[in-house]
C-alpha cells in the first residue's frame, strides 16, 4: 500500500524557512494528514530556534482542551499557545485587559479556518478575528483546513482587493477510500433503527446531529448504550452532558459506550481512534461541517474503514433553503448595488433592521480618532455575505445541474461514488416509505379509479404533502413528493365517462373531467 502524503512531507523546514513576515499560507489537506503534527514539530522547531512563538487558534472549546493536553504532554507549551478564535473576538469588542497581542507571535496558525465561514451563520463576529489576523503584518499567517474551499476563494478575492502579496498554497489531494459504503436515508426514525440494529450486532457508531433537541431525544431513548454531547452554550440541553465522560473522550481519543450522539460541536479537531467504530451517521446541512464530521474517526490503515449514512435533503427542501438565504442577503444586495448608500437603504427598507446581521452598524470617527456624535454607517459582513452567496450557488448546482436527488449526487461525486465513464452513481438509498409503497401497490393492483374529489381523501392523506402545516392536494405537488421519496408510482389525471343507473333502472351518462388513477412509474 502506497504511503499517504502528510503535511510534513510537502512543507519541510527548508520550505517554511522561505516564508516571509506578512505571508499568507493556505494549506488544504484531508483530515488526518498531520496538521497538528506539523505545528507541534516542524513549526515548533523553527520557532524555538529564533525564540519565536506560535499562536494556535481553534474554533471549538472542546478542541482547545484536547490540543492543550497534547501540547503539555509533549512538552511544547513553551512555544505554542492555544486559544479560541472567540477569545480574540471578545477581547477586541470589549477591550479587555488580557487581550492577545498578535505581534508577540511569529506564526499565527488558523486551524480549521473554514470557521470564519461556517460559523458566520450563527456568529456574526467571525470577521473580527479574521481582520485582526490579516492586520497583523509582523507575523506569518497560516490557514489550515480540510474543507476550506469556499474560504480559500474568499482569501484570493480579499488578497486581490487589498493589493496583498499572493498567498502561498499547499494541497494534499483528498482520499475518501476509507468509506466502505455510502448510504442516504430520509427519515429521523431511521436513526433509531440504526441504533436498534447496532445494539443487536454489537457495532459502535457516532451520530452527528445538527439539532441539539433531536440529538438529545435520540439519546434519551437509548441512554443505556449512548453518551450525549452538545455545545456548552446550549442552556437547554448541556445540563444532560456528562462533562467527565466528554473529558475522557478528548483525553483517550475514544468512547467506551456503544454510540456517541453529538451535535456539530464535535465537528472538527476531535480525534476518535477506535477500529471498533464502523458507522458514522450524519444529519447536518452544511457540506463543510458534514465532511469534517466524517474525519473525526482517524483511519489507521486500509482495513480501518467506515460506513457513512447521510440524511437526505430533497430538492424541495433545497429550494426552500436557497430561497431563505436569498431573502437573508436581499438587504445587503441592495446596499451594495446602491453604492453603499445608507439613505437609499433606509428609503427601501424603512424601520427595518437586518435581523441576519449581514449588515451592521459602526460608529464614525474624525481624523483624530474621536467618535463623531450621533454618526454611524452600515457595513457588510463580507465573510457572512460571501458564504451565503456560495451556498446559493451550491444549492443551485444540486437542483439544476444534477436534478433528482441532487444533494446525494453532489456528495457522491465528492466522495468518489460516481463513475465518470458510465455516468453511474453507486451510493445506496434506504427506502423508508414501506407503508405508503404497499398502499399504492394495492391501488394499482385493484385498478382503483378516483372519480370525485371525495374519493381522493385517503390517497392525499397517505402521501401527506404539506406546506406550513397545510395538506397539499394538487396532482403536480403529490407527484413531486412521490418522486422525492423515490417511489415508483405517479398519479395520472384524465377525463373519463361513466354510465350510472338510477333507482328506476335508467342509465345516465356522466363525464368526469379530472379523474385520478395511480400508475406504476
């Protein structure tokens, strides 16, 4: 088996020695390619030789604890400081006494630097830490990520617009051969079935679920076999987290329970080294976070593979997500097109605030640095705005370029489950609509025809197409739902004639212009 390249193989001490103060270094490498090893060894040795220091910025407090433990265990704390991005942002906003002075460091390492983008959807302050790093011109900036594609494009744009020296880029190709089987599923209840099957077979697995509420509910049904984790910022559900157990997971890089059920607070930087973990189930929308979740299990060799199960986002929901994002950037779009005119913005959107915080208020200062009384302007959170635009493009590709099951096809191509020569996808889809499938088959077998509106009630309720809680009844909508559920049935609408016999034995012709019939597709 050919040895996989690691970061230290392509970024040697000689290579690092060529970097100049103020340089921006972009490192794209898959999970487990040795980003931490590079920082703790190659970079550490060079920094120590010149009495320099390294600031390691990490975006999850869990990751900070784990990395600090590694640094102290390996005796590297004399050179490497580990902090969160959020500590920079808080210190800058609140002007705290213990603000980090970035000029104290020779190297600033932004680990998992997709943080600036991915977290911008719920943390509108990520641009603060990014700007602080870029403004620190007497340090070398190293940006590292396994999923920093969008952020890399933004960096290239930022560097060009600010006339900075071109970034130095390093890349190690991704290899998803550790995926034994790629499976997609539709329903939340299927995750319960995964656990039941896992309990019977004695398998270990990790569940990454975006919603803390959904994650806890799943955990609460199988507490005997599971450990639960969510962000410490979640006031409602963090009280159910066993902190000692989580600390042991971070320290030992494994969990003893059969299943770990966690939110995306464990989506990056956490190592799970355990050959017994054979299943990873993911219910997370953001593609970057989804890929990060897959990388939490550290693959040891070609035998140490894993089954990946991903909850489907159908095209109907993709359209809704895209529409929602388009609405979120609407005010920022107008503000930019109006040449950043606050006056035009207020005319267009009177008495309205941008609840999405893509636009935010900043005070105005005079030439001496003093605040101008009662004066402010609007600024665009460029990182958040750029990320939203990238998401709109991605959702468009999924729906318009790949069509039916575009989300599945999009991911299958990334993970190598698409054959370029044959044009075939070889992922697995779990069909969960057993009851509905059987009902539709019975209708086809019995050759049922629904002549009137009242006849269709049961069929409509079984398909259960809803929007805002309202049951939808149009043929086109119902057929779209059947297609999204990958059921091989469609409703055919047609005109037909029937001869009815009244109580006196007289036959009467009646025309039904909109009769329905279920056909096998």
